[in-house]
């Protein structure tokens, strides 16, 4: 499949038609750790079938916001709605239904080391469906094949490369054919070629299945390749100070912080980490594809 950049998709049909009812809506969200305010007054929607990127410098609360979106942390103030339902206010049955429609790829993959790749991918199927063992096995084989890991079903996470572990984690995240996929720094720890291939998989999921995708990232190469829209979390202002396409935010940045973030070279670290290098280009890192 020939997968184009986000800019090309906008001129060649673009993302699937946006649904009037946004699958995710954040209203007046404040995030705190004890008395420490991380971010406040966050308001945004994630539209159906788009790739939405959460950007910001180190320590700005990007991963904390992701934890709020997937229900791992409760808002100090405000609310987060999924298909119009407030996750924290919903009853147990509704919450389980919401969780079934989500898939999450954590920064380190979060595979169970004592389980094979097949057993890892099977976990959500065994938890949320009543499929028999044969059907689960067939679904597991299909999901691993979709991420290029056919034949690796019996391997353990320690026996494969970092890039392959990310793809195995993606297979697990997509096991239930979720409506929304969340990625926390998917390119972290990967070499540029492997990271680009993972970006291609993200695009393929969106373009082939219409999956709504939320990505936490500070990697400019990845952001410009995959994002339809992005928000910028400003660590100094403690709120989001920009929203739009990456191209628009680079060409007409609303603040110096956004300009610095969007115009740094791809090999630089986050603007809040002077001299830091991109995780994808860490010395000695040679993860396989």
C-alpha cells in the first residue's frame, strides 16, 4: 500500500469525512499532582477518523494528558467525554464498553515478558470477548501478520528487537478493532528507519480502517508525517496555547514557544531540554525493523 504524508492526504481526498459527534471531547480539564497544577483549562475535540497529536516540551504534561484520556487519572477539574459519555461518571458496564473501544500503545510497549507475542495479543480478546480458543488464535495470527510479525507468535519479548516489540504491542492494541487508538511517544527509542515504518503503520490504520488516533509526540519528523491536527501544551503558560495543522503552526506560530518547537531541527531535543538529542538517534541504538 502506498502511504502518503499528511499533507498529501489533504490534497488527495484527505481523512475520512469528519463525524459531527466528536468521539473525544475535553472540557475545561485541569490536571494536578497534589497541589501542583500541570495543565489547566484544556478544551479540545478529537474528530472521528483523524490523527490528532499532543505536542509540547519535556514536562509539559503530554503523557499525563494521555493518562487522563484513557481513564488512568481523574481530572482535578473538568470532564472528558467519549461519544458523549463521561467515563468517570458512567456505570461499570458503560466504562467497560468504552475501554473495549480503546487501544493503547505505551511508550515502552508494556508487553508481558513471561508471555509469548501470541499470548500477549490474546489477552484483550480473552478479557473482552467470548471467542473460543481457535477463533482467538486465528485473530492473533491475523493481527501479528498485519504488523509484519507472521511467524513470531511463539517468541518472547526479550527475543526480538525494540522495533518488533513496538509492532507486537500495536498488534495487541488493535486486537479488539478499537474505534480509538492512543500512542505514547511511539518513536521513542527507535532508529529513524524503524520509527518511519511505525509511522507508516499508524497511517495505514487510519487510512484503511478509519481509526481515530491520538498520538503523544515531540518528534517533528513523525508529527509532520502523520498529524492531521495538533495541540501544543505550553509548560510556562500551563495550558494549551495552539491548535491546528503542523504546517500552519510552523508557518504562523501564535507564540515564540510554538515557533521554537516547530522550527527546531529534527535532531534536536525538546525546547525545554537544551542540548538533548532525539530519542530516535540515541548513540548505539540499532533496533531492528
